[in-house]
């Protein structure tokens, strides 16, 4: 599954940043962001193994979690706990798999709508 691979690659990058976050944010905002990544991986992998008609709620969940992830990363960056270079690198990966999730969502909506 290409989307799952992209999410995993973004998570690997995040995890390298997570380990060096200032303690003031590592165990609060950083932990929440880490959990969101894990939730997205879970939702995408679950959707990948379900029949077509049952995938949509899991893809929607992954999209919601991704949107929240973007906001919390922006907050972390605005608080200067993530520098510009790291924020941009991570944001590009998230945007990339976010587009794929949106395309997957649209495809499922078309396939599951009555003709």
C-alpha cells in the first residue's frame, strides 16, 4: 500500500525529531503528535485490509487525524520547538500522504455511490 508507506516514512522522520524535542513539549504536544501518527498508521492499515464498502470510515478517520496533526505541528513550530527546516521537511511528507488519502476518499465515494 503506497499510502501506508508514505505515512510510515513521515513517521520515521517525525520520530527522529521527537527524540530531540525540548522536554517542555516532548511529553505533551510531542506525545500527542506521536499518537496521531500511530492512529493514522492504524486507520490506513485497517482500511487497506477491509472490503471496499467498509473502507470509507477508516479513510475519513485518517484524514481527520492528519488535519489535526498538521495543526499541532504548526503550533509546535510556532513555539520554536521545531525549526523551519524540520517543519518544512515533515510538512511536505504529510501533505504528500494527505493528498493520497484525499484521492483514496474520493475514489471510495465514487465506487460506493449509487449509479
